[in-house]
């Protein structure tokens, strides 16, 4: 995904002379092409993220379209106050990109994990929060983000994420993409877990349960229209995210549900636990630990579906 | 503008700030009074601005990074013509725009950044200064910091990046009044030697008397240095400057003047005929 990001940012910067790329001393060689084409608009801001965020806001206030890029905790929690005040309060078009989101850097330890970013970013007024599933959505997200009038946060993975074929690939911020239709249950995925969610749907299908799959590349603003329809139509709606069960997309939907009259659908959520992961492990190990696997998702959805059907 | 005229404006602004503080119970009087001369020299002498075109892309920018000096900035902007002085009658009222810190640029003409949380103004100013280079414009950016604000790490992050990028259209003025909210700035965190710190960070730094209008005017109109360095002006100031019983007394960081104190302050400033 990060290669696609560098490629798309390079393309877009050649189309729009307002685009500036700020990196926090990361991406060795990743931005060589960008620098080659638009070197005057690339800045390595060093390991100084609070300043990087403020510089980006100053550029946005001066009519430019800055993108800031580094590993997710450093582009979110590290400079959160600058994001809140400089970007959100002033409502300026800064695009904040966090790479290696969720458990992508599981093996680097909790300093590099980011299972809180959706929660803290979506609570900020004026902020748009995007979590593309793959490089196709990432390119669409980046292009759309740079057209926004206010700040946008994009959480992306690392590298080698599979591209998921979708029934519909029309992209619009705030509108989910239907990956596949289904009549019995609905699985909502946000971010890079989509291939696992599609596999969970396949496993459900082999058990005779037909699952619809939605890719929620936008966490905020919440696609209330789709949410309303799926909670009216399906007895089980499962939300899957590589994020703490607190405060992410499932949290956002739960907040929304609390404001509605009783609906048919039951919300179940899959995410990481409220803890730091102290043991060493790969991303797939960490996903397994928190039940973010096709086996666990399909089993739990099946249980919930059977329970409700009886 | 002649120095005497600038000094007159500064006294008038001081009087208005004290009146507003008395009327609206707005604190930070000491911090406001220490930077009045700097603000007057910046707005009435240095900045290339047209208050009728507050968003002109090639205007010079000023950022009050020590946002708690807003009560001073609001008076200066009004007197400079960014908005009618009568707007300030609603200072501090519910539903109004004039708070203890500057609002966002979208909410008040003349404001370049919504400051109030310290350590934000210099990075934003650096972004603006770099934008001038990218967009091939000739404007300059001045950020006014307090000495207490130099506690913030983001100030020094920005200082290093500005030096690395050889940003020569950026100036920092430190309103060095030797106090921060709860004590002497030198005792709370080791600030000295402040001018050497800026030099060590790659800036062209100098020290002036921040109440001497002649020195302020001179330093604010200095030609760019030939080495492409950003400029830091350490302006030695007195907190509460202009009113004898407020000067260098940190109680006026939060204290509100009484009716009697208001009258004697105005007398000292030569505002009572």
C-alpha cells in the first residue's frame, strides 16, 4: 500500500501544483520519484512530528495542499494536539497519512501498533477519517482527500496487501462499497482486513449462510444510509476492524444505533482487546490472538445467526 | 511613521487594553503590556499589509504565537483598520468573537492563526514561510513568542527545520519578559543563554530592548542576511510595561485592575488630560 501511496501522490502532485509532501524521516527511496519530479514540494521534516503537523497547517493556510506521512502512532498520537488545533480547529485541508496501521507492525511492539487511531481521529470536529482496504481504494481515497476543504486522516497498511475484487467500485467519501451481495447476514469491514472478511463470507457460504460484504473505507462521516438499510434488513451485522473494539467503526455504529428506535439487526464486533500486546509476534499471529481470522469471524457470526434464527 | 507617533499609539493601546481588562475581567494583562511596543512596530511600521485585503496572497504574515496576548492584538488590529474599533465593545460578551485567545482566521480579519496553545505559532509560521518559496511569493512571516513558550519542544523542532531549509523570510521575536505563568522563566526551565540557543540552532540572533521603538524599527526593517538564515530577535521586555505598579509584578498575569487602578494607570500613560 505504501508503494501505491507514493505512486499516487507523485501522479497527483504533477497534476496539482498545490500538493506538497512532508515525511517524518521515513520511506527511504520510497519518494525518489516524487522528489525527482517535484523536489521543491517534498520536505523531510525529520523526527519532529509536532512541527511537521504545524508546518503542514501553515502551508494549508497559505493555499497549498500538504500531505503528511509517517508511521501511524507518530502521525496521530504523537502530534495529536497539533492535529486538533492547527488542522481541525482551523479547518484546513491537510491530509494526514498513517502507514503501518493497526497491527501491520505487530513485530515492532506496541510503540508502533495503532489500534486507537480511528477513535481519536473521528472524535475531532471537521475531520474526515478514511481506512482503505487495498491499494485501489487507497488511490481513490487520496485523490478524494485532496479535494476536501478540511482535514482528512487516511490509515493505510504496509505492503503486499491483496486487492479485493468488488461488485461495485464507485468511490465516494462517506459511501461504502458493496463487495458482494448476500441475503442472510452482513459483514462490514473497514481497512485492510477485507480479504479476511471475504474469506469469512466464503466459509459462511459453505455452511449455507449467505453473507453480504461491505467495505467501509470511510469511518467518518458515517454512511448512515447503508447502516440504516443493513440493520433493517439483516438479523446479524458484524463489524470487523484491526483496531481496538473501543471507539472504532463498531463504536461509531453503536453510537448511531443508540440514537435510533429498535432495529432488527444485532451488532457484533471484531477488533483488538483493550490492552497492549506484550508478546512478540507477526501480524498474522496478532490477528489470531484477537480473533481477527476468517475461522473465528465465520464461527461467531454463524452462532449469532443460528441463535437469532431459532 | 515617526517614532514619537508609534510611541503615542503604543500608549493609547496600553490604555485600551487596561480598560478592557477592567471592564471584561480579562487576565494576562502583564503579558499583553510587555508586547505592545513590538506589536505596534510590527503592524504600524514593518508589515506590508492592506487591512482592506486581509487575505491578499502576497501579504506579510504575523502570528501571535503567545496567544494569551490576544487582548493586545485585538486592539492593534482594530486601530490598524482590520475591523471597526466599535466591534471591541462586545469584548468578552457571550456569543461574541473576542475571547482570551485569537479565533481562527475564518472568524476575524487580520488573524493568521488560532493560537492559545503554546508552541504552535512557529511551526505554522514556518509552513507559511516555506509556502512563499514554493509559490514564488515575496512575503515575510513574523512570529511573536513568549519566553515561557520556549519551554515547548515544538519551538525547537521548528527552529531546526527552519535553519536546515535556510528559510530567510521568517523572523521570531521573543517577548523576553523573564516571567511565565507561575514564576521566573529562568528558574522553571533553564532558558539562558537564550540568544546563544537560537544562534546554536542556526539562526541569526540578536538582542534588543523590546520597548525601544527605535531599536524595534531598526531590527524589523533589517535587510535579509546573506547566509539564508532565519532571524531571531530576543526582545528584552518588562512584564506589565508602562504602569509602574504593574511592572515586573507577576501577579498581573491573572489580576484584574480595579477602578482606582484603572484611573492611575491611565494617568501614568498620559491618557488623562
